[in-house]
């Protein structure tokens, strides 16, 4: 409709943050203390600017807070209480932490707690977009990994790990075992391989997810769109809930291979 890629990724991610079916915002997974600690980030491929929040507990829309860090602060990432104080200054909606609870997530937490092992059926949310002005943007929002240690921060709010966008190459949003995505700078690596090796977005994304990460035991996947509108959505897990829409084509939603 002529809008910007940035508005599109924020709108898509906010919709999923509000929906309890995903691991972000309402319905996010619980950490080992039984609390929701949320992470989100956003990057603008046109300006190269980025924003992120990590470990926040009372901001209704972490991705909107990430956008404000980008637009209205001099920083890239704010965490915990400082991020929440900034959100308050910005007039963002703050909620009681109980807002994020859902019975389903709580039951999952209890189950995991009982077995003391990780289990996650709900996914982190992300969106990438190319707009009609040729600008790319990416956004990611998550509750992190179920039963994560209090204070643990994953890849989702880390620019270059879970989120990256550059008009020169592509926009990327990742999901999976965050520690592997941080160690491998996954989102940035997709762009770097395209620029330095001349790979297509598909070649770069496939290599990183299905060869590099897989060989290390790093489970996950990503969604990416390049500056020409080519998309790639590789994953090395049994499934990854994903969808896309292109001008003049029917929207598609996919779950497994
Ligand atoms: N990547 C997220 C994290 O490690 C979790 C996920 O995508 O499921 O926090």
C-alpha cells in the first residue's frame, strides 16, 4: 500500500506480540524463576539505525520500545529497569507482569520445571520487509528460551545476531537456540556472505542454518528478504511456522517442510 518496510515489520510483530499463540509479548515463555523477561529488536536497512530492549518485564510491546530506542535515544540497546524507565518517559503502555501470563505458558513452565529440561512449542516472532521505496527492515520479539536463567539475554535483541537489515543486501530475523546465533553472528553473516562472497540470499541463509549451525548442534531457522524481494526461510528443526506475502500473489503460511 505504499507504506514503509519499518511500519510493516513493527505492525506484523506487534500483532503477534498481542496474540498468545506465540513466544513474545502476551503468552511468552517463563524463565526459571517463573517470570516473563522479554527481548526485542528492530533495524532499518535504509538508515542503518537499530534499537533493542532486553530483559524487560512490564512493557506491553517490546518491539515498539525497541523502535523508540532507535528513534528517540542515542543508544542501540537498553535493558531491564533502564529500558522500562525509558519506555515510561516515551509514554509507552506499561502493564502488570501478569498481563503476559497465559495458562498455556504457565502449564508449559510447570511441565518443564518438573522435568528440568527445555521444551518449547511456541515460537519467537519476527518480520522482514521490502517496501515499494526499496527499503528493507527487520524486527524480532521474544520471551526467550523456556526456563532460561534469570537475566539471560538471547540473540533476539542483539543486532547482527537475531536481527539485521541493510539496503545493500537483505533483512533477516532469526529464531532458535540464541547462544549459537550470537556466537555465529547469524543475521549479519547472511548479509556479509551476500556482499563478500556474492552469494544469493538463499545460498547464504541455507549455508548458515543447514551447514554451519547444524554442524555445531545449533537448532533454529531464519526469515530473510533481499533488496530484490527474493525470500529465504531455512530451518534445521522439524518445522518453523512462517508465512509470506508478495505483491500480486496469494499470502502463504507454512509450518513444516
Ligand atoms: N532465539 C530466542 C532466544 O534464544 C528463542 C527462540 O527463538 O525460540 O532467546
